[in-house]
C-alpha cells in the first residue's frame, strides 16, 4: 500500500492480518532495541487462576488499536526504535511450573545477549522470576542487580509458605527468591498499590524484612501521586530499572478480567497507573512485563486486554524515548 495515511489506518485495524504485538515484525531479537514477548504460562498460580496463559494471545488480538503516537512524549515509538515481536516462550512441559520458569530464563538470556530490552505480556506473575533470573546482573543491566518498579495489589514476597499449591518459584515467591539470588536490590525497589484484606496481619513484614520500599494503596491515597512519584525516582535513581505491572493493581471496574481481584478497596484508575509508570521516564529501563490477565473473565468489549495494551504502550514508549536520546549526537 503506497499511501502512508491509508497504511496508517490499516495498521490500527485489529481485526485483519496476522496479529503480532502492535503489528511489529515477527523477528529474532538481534539488532532490535525492544523485543516484545508473549509468556503464556499459568502454572505458577496454582490451579485456581489457570487461564492467564491466554493473555498473550488476547493482547495480540487487540494491540494494533494501540499502535499510536505518544502525544505526551511527542514521539512515534515505532520509528524511534527498532521493535520486534519475538513470539512466545515455548512450554513443552506447561504443567510443570519449575521447568517453565527455567525455560523462561533460557529464552530471555538469548534476548539479553542480543541487547534488546524485553517488554513482555503474561501469564501469571511467576514469569517475572524467570525473566529477571536472566536480566538481573545480565548484559542489559550492566552486570548489576535490577531495581523493581512493582505495581501490584500483592507483595509476592510470601516467605511464610514454601510453595503455592505445589509451585515453588510461584507467583507468590519471586520477590523473595530473586532478592536471595542477588538479581534484584530490594532497597532500591518500589512496591506500590498493595491493598486488600490479607490472610495474615503481618503480610507486609517479609517485604519490610528484605528492605523493599512499600507504598500501600491507603498510603498512596494519603500521600498523593506527586509525593510517591518523587520517592520512586529517588529510590530508583541511576539503577537499571525493571517494571512489573500486575493488572490487579487497577480497579476491577476498569480491569475486570484479571486473576486474584481485590474488590474490597479501590484500585488505581488508569491515569494514576500511567503517572506511576512515568516515574521511570528517563531512567535506565531494562525491561518490563504486564501480568495476570484472564481473557476468559474479560468483558465482551475486551477492556482488560485493551487496558493491558495501553500499559504496554507506555513501557514501549519510555524505552523508545531513551533509545532516541541515546542515539542523539
């Protein structure tokens, strides 16, 4: 198609063509600035929330509609950086969580070696452990542990149980074992949005013991967004930053199709979530993920998948903006 306007219109129609993420070319990560990855894994969250492995396909199906300009950044991320869809992590032993986590790590080590910064869609939150086992102290991070910008209703540092329904490197444990392995620095990491009525009164204590900087939802509402963003930028500073975004940090009214919904306290609205993501703008973002989408629970208009696409777009745009600045003379 020779007409650029007509081409642009077609690129934003999500119901035709091969559904790669944001209509990016399906290529290997070598030579790319950003690698988009599907991680269709759901055995890290036990047997109760298993449809999370359908998340990558759901986002691929609608993501073309989010292939936009970033108006706030005044940026076309798709031309500012070379962005490819490297496909899905293969899981020949999909029901074996521990095998899957190591499969994720192996897949992302190849991406890290290529120098592409991965932005991934899961999958349950155990995928973050597999990814950061490859990214932490890796090539992109310059051999240093990463710092988390972690938005979530839950800590995922549940050290008081040694497994979750059989999964050891589970969606409930990655925040602890990555710190034990030295691949994340909790003291230079943020956990924001924690809320709900937990099973134990001391549920935040493991995060405090590791040194994570914790901002509960009540704390966020009391302090205000500017104060939390300022703290986040100070804590993350000059560290290699990995963003992990659990869709359950959002209010269920705007993201109904997620696992482990916390309905008893209001979650983030989309403007708050995006503003918190922008706390990492201009920092050394080495990658990110969006997790815990449950397409089988989504509204018929696929609002959760579309919202996940909007979050992924923000991560892509921040890394693309950094790419432009890095390449500038």
